[in-house]
């Protein structure tokens, strides 16, 4: 039998780890904090990559690759950037048996190396915009790690664009935020809040950081992707100017944006259940599994029939045929549930007589008898239905656990008991933000684009406040 998955209500963190390990998505590596992504986890990452990469190309971006090693002097060039990243960097000091003249940083992110190249590539307005994306690994020396959600090395994409004007760069920043929102909602089936980060939560080196924030099943927030307007900070640090149409010299405007293998953790935490992984159909590497149910006497007939069903399905869906003799059907059901395959097709002797099969939905466990001639159509409907209902369930959950709160005592009680998202006014002062973080362990997750018409009063200090923000505890 499979190992037991800790139920969510018992220990949510352990449940998450159990799913990652038992669905064989990832494993711990010999180096603490690093992760081995196993074939099933990597297949999920490839699905994510393939879809998002298509969306990047549709919006005019091209892929390129920059080196993993960055000279220390590059990292030092942008003051906020070095302050934010240097403490969590791993540094190569020796190579080829000698001490290096200049230490080399393993990239925590690639703004500096990329802007050193943009200096070479950009001279005039004709060279702009540059719309480049890179698929790569990055390394940040994390003290507390968790498979997929926070690991020392992780895989991601980082877009780095260069523009002639501030307006163009801001437009690009928001365009990519919308790409992430679309991917999260339409493919991952996870509703997200979008908006800006506060000063203290933004990317080290950004003018503005925009985010997509999702609610997990334990009501904590998870930042699933960010898009940064970098202003002219990196252009100034690397002296990247361009000649305008009028012949003037101006600094170039920049954006960067990224999502990572953290999305896999997000996916697990948002949808999975106590039986195992639940994958939205649009991201499922295996969409359908066929399991023949037979005894020794009728094996050949049932397997033959099931194979015919397989033949009729496999052209339309990524399908696996599981006629492994070493395991019972019951064991297989459990196993494929752990793996999160959206639809299971059971084929038994009775079904064979009626020219039927039984379809079982992974998300609800609901069973449907269907004629073999209609099986492809019916699976299509089921897939759409699973995709939609996962999204709606997550949306309802978030709505049900989001509350407008204007009183600080009520706010504290809310996070001492149930918790969730709190919509509260904030005056904008970092003192208030710091105090609420210390006293309630909540942070400002997002300053939403959609703001109430009337101003309110700050949840902490009671002063007049223009903006309503979303507070939550977060991963
Ligand atoms: Zn305040």
C-alpha cells in the first residue's frame, strides 16, 4: 500500500510535503535547501513552460541565455540591488585551483549581467525596444526552505526589457502582469489579486513591483509572480544611454518579470486534497488513465476491449494504459489519485457487455457510465468541467475568507482565530506597516488596482488613509 498522506486538517505543512514526495514530484538533495525535480514534477514544469513561453512569444518576446556567473563588481553597481541580494548570494572565489582576482556571484537574478550587455547593444532609439526572456536556474541562499515553494536553487524565467520611454516600460510591466494573471486563472485555475507591492515588499532595485497573489487552502497568501518597473536605475548603474530621434542622449527604461518552479507548489497547495495531487486538466502531463479490471479467467477479453478503448482515446488525450499485473485495481486507483490524473477510465467485464466504460473524475470522485462511441466527447466535457469547477471552488474559497476590517482589535482577533485576507485601509507609513507585521505576522500582500471610491482611516494609527490594501500571512 501507498504511504499515508497526512490529512490537511491534521497538519497542512506535512500534508504538502507528503504530496510532493508521494506523487514523486521532487525529492531532497544531498545539499541542504536544494531540490531534485523528479520526472513527474519536471513534466509539470515543462507544461507550464510550454504554455507561458507561447504567451511570451505572442507578446513579442524572444528567448536568450546569459551566463550563471556574475562579477562581484556588477552586483555592487546598483545600491538597493546589492543590499537586497548580496546577503543571500553564493560566491565563487576559487577556480582552476587558484583564487580568482574578482569573486564571481552565482546569479540570484540577472539584471546586472544583462544590462552590462545592453550597454553594448543599445546606441540609438532604433535599437529599442529589446524584449528578451531567459529560462534559467538561479541561486539564493535561503535559510528556511520548502520543496518548490522556497529552495536555494530554483528554475524560473526572467524577462528583461529595455525601452525608450517610461510610459512604454510601465505598459510592458503591466502587460506581463496580465500575462501572469491569465496563466494563473485560465490554466492553473487559481484566481489571483493583482496590484502593487508596498515599498518594503518590492524587488530590490525596482521603482514599482506588481504582483499576482493567490490564497492557499490554509488561507495564507502566496506571491505567484511579479513584474517590476525598474525605471532608469539599471541603465544608470551600467551607463546605458540611447540617442533619441532628436539627437539627445537619454537613459534607457527597464522592466523585469518572473515566475518560477514555485508555481508547482502553488498548484499543489491550491487544489490538491487528502488523497493526493489534483491537477487542472490544462496542465496535466497525463490527462487520462485507463485501468482494465479483470480476473484470471477473463483477462484477455477485458484487456483487449480496454485496448480498443485506449486506441480510440489516445489520439485526443495524453493517455496511459495501466494493465500492470503486479497490482490490484484498488491499488492502482489510489496510486493514480495520488498522481492527480484528471480522469480515470475503468473498464470491467460488465462494461464490456454493454459496450460501455466508467469515467471517474479526480476532483470530485463522481462516476459516469458512458458508451464507448461517446467516450472522447464525454471526456472533453468532463475536462472543461473540472477546469472550471477548480477555479470556481478556489474563487469561492477566497471570497469566503476575505473580510473588510476597519478596527485593529477585530483585525488581531481575525488573525488569531480563522485568518484569511483582510481588506483594510493603510496610511502608507512604513511604521504602521512594520508594527502590524510585528504584532500580527501579517504583511501587505497587495495594493489592489481596484480601490474604493471613498478614503478611510488607517487600520493601525487611525489617520486618514487613501488606499485600501490586502493583509495576510504569507508563504
Ligand atoms: Zn497608519
